[in-house]
C-alpha cells in the first residue's frame, strides 16, 4: 500500500476518533435540558425515516405513558438514538437470505427506579453470548471502525445510566436497552411526560418535532 494511502487512512481513523469523542463523551461543556424521551425518540425515528422506508422496514412504536422528564444533553442523546437505529437497520440489511419479517420496535418505559428505552431489530442477531465485547473500543462486526457503541455507552454511563445488548442468537435479532437511574444526580426530574402512550406502526411525522420542555 502506498505511503500516501496509509497516511490518508491514519488521518481518517484519528479524525473519526475525535469526532466520536466530541459527539458522545460527557464533559463540563454539556448543555443539559429537560427532555421528553417520547418526543426525542419520535424525532430520531423521523431523522432516519428515509433509510427505514427505503428498506421497507416496519417500525413499531411502544411509548410509555407519563414518563418522568429526563435531564440530559439533548443533542448527544439524539446522536446515540440515531446511531442505534442505524445499527438496527444495518443488522437487518445483513440477513442472508433477507428476512421476511423486517421490523424495528422502539419502546420507552419508566418505573420508580429507572427510565429507559429499548430498540429491537429483526436483523442478524449475535451468536456470541459475550455481548459486552461489542462495546470495546474498535470492535465492530460490520467492517466499520467500531467507535459508535463504545462512545454511546460512555455517554450513557456518564449520565448515571446503563446500556446493554441482548440477542437470542444468530439470525434472531437483537435488542439494545438504555436505562437511566432515577436516583442519579441531576439525571431525572419528577415532572410527567406531556406525551400519552403510543403503540403504532409507521405513523406520520411527530407533530411536535424538536419540542423541548422549558425549565
């Protein structure tokens, strides 16, 4: 490989690391706002609507009712959600032969201990039971750099949350779950969500796209 090409790849590799760090890593410069998780999830789906429709993926929303308000950096959490949805439809793309049931289910929920979300796809699944290694820096099962999940988990953990991936096995799909501790410092406010419970498939664009709850 020519030295010029090696240098170009190295620069690209370093650039991606820096971009991911800036996108996901928590810092003193975070701008935390009061966020309705249902609205943020709906907006993330809308941002990926074109890619989902192009792949004829059936999207199912199961949004919890009366969720507490999440206090977090909106833009970084949005980047996490968009990245996870992208991972989901790419996993569906990798099914060979293509799966008949092309679905993604996006769920939000809350109880007295936590508030969370789960994204389930009908993709290639995970054969290895050790799913924790998927969060290792540089690990990737699809030929990419493998930075995304690592920095997603970094951001979630920095905001008193946990992130995990579960799969029944190869070609049986996977679920990514994120949960934030309601007792975490500045992680959760007790005000109820303004969005009622939603259970629907491929609904129209959310009428309150971009809406935030003001302090």
